[in-house]
C-alpha cells in the first residue's frame, strides 16, 4: 500500500513498512491525544464539584493499556484555591485537583509547549512545572531556561528507547511567535534548524530508537493546516523525527507521510468543550512499532468535551470521512524541500494576546 493512500474502514489504518529488524524488542504501542484544558467550566463543574473521576472514565482503560500515552496539557496548573477563570477567559489555568487524574488516567508524557504556557507569565509557568514534578508527571516543552524546555522526555519500554519533544509554533503575542519576546526564555519553539542538530544529539546521548514531536501549531477551527505549518512539520521529519503529532486548531485535521514517517496535523480537542464546528470531535492516534521494522498508524474518532469517549456509528464515520478528505488534499500538495530554518512564521491575522 502506498503510504500516501488512505482507506476508510471503521478504524482508519495506515501502514508504512520500514526495512529495519530490531532484536530484543516487543511490539510498542504509543497513543496520542489532543488538547487538555482543566480551566474554565471543567474546573467548576467537575473538579471542584467532586466529579473529577468522570473526566477520563470513557477512555481510562484504553489509555492505561498503551505502552506510552501522550497528551497536550493546554492549561497550566496553579494552586488558586477554588477559583476558575470564566468560560470566555483568554487565559487558562487548571487547579491542582487535576494532577491525580492525569496520573490515574495513565499519561506518560505531557506536552506543555503551547500558546497558553505564558498566560500567567514566568511565575505561573514555573509554578505549573513544580506541581507537575511533585505529582511525578513527566513533561516537556517548558522550563526555567530554554535548554530545559528543549529537553525531551526519554522513556524505555519493551526494549525501545523513545524521546518525546513538545514544541510550539503558535503563541499569544500579536506576531504569534515567542521569538524576540519574554516567553522565548522558557517555551520550546519549533526552530527547525536547532532541532536538526538537537535530535541527532538526543539519539546519540540517550540511545533513542524513536523520536516523536508533539507540535502545537496552526490556526484555530481551520480544517486544513496553513502552508507554513506544513513546511515546519515536514522540516521536523527531515530533521530526524519519526513522527509529528499536532494540535491547537481544536478541530481534526488530516495526515500525510513524509520520507515514510507520519505527520498528523491536528488531533483536535480531548478535554476541552467549545461550540464551533468540529470542536466536539477529536482523534485518538495510535502508533505501533513492530520488531520487524513495520510501523502502523491507527486513527480513531472521539466524541470530546469534558468527558471524552470513542465515537460510534454515524458520528465516527463522519469524522473519518472528514479526516480522509483533508488527508487526500494534503497528499496532492508539492513535496519540495523547504529552506533549512522555517521557524519564523509569516504575518498572520492578529489574535487576542
């Protein structure tokens, strides 16, 4: 099967054979999900109301069954007592009550490089990191220094060593970038030139067999990623990533293969309720790596909001069709190599800082 040809069964499965045989390893299953926001209404209606166990109840067993589970933590975590921001607040902070839920759900890595990492400035970012550390939750993408932010989480499972980076390519400044702004100190930016040297260094120093990039990028509510995001994602693959898994648009987008390696442009929401079209539908991505070198990507539709669950019936089919249509559009785009560093975004419409 051509790696760029997509089929539409009940579960959408894409296969990409890689002619490398790995001795001493078992089959490795990695699951990735989209945006998780513990602020706003989910804090008031679930965490403060003693209903936190309901949030992951529909997916908990499946998350825990994965060898590695990865999520994007869209809200920082602060100890603010019983306070939660309003539903329409442009800043996100979840309460510390969320932390045991993430561990119990089975998350192995939380990406923290996103456009809300600086909502409470450096003090909030550092407090959130401290809470995650005390809870024993592995995270990557932010830090007291840029070096710490660019430090991946390295996991060893079933004979594999896996390094996970979290990078942002969208931010809540008027020019949408951390470059030249205070947050540049502490948020890992998708600088493709830096990653081209960083990824080989991580492979050498940790013995990583696989390098995954969790990429926060794109424009909200758009079904197709913009050209500059496509260039960045492809450049990250050519910098050495084995997969790029995207989020931020809050809606599902498509996927493609570049040099035999998958890019999923947006998984959409996971724990995040919004009212725009497709924001109540997300994607569950499962990457499986076999000892004989085969790699597969399986995508399952989710019904999302405060309590994500797997979609069924017509809802599932509609999401898969939407995903396949966008993926076919991506497959028709040119595959020319970008210039070396594509990390500086062009001018885009302003967003509220």
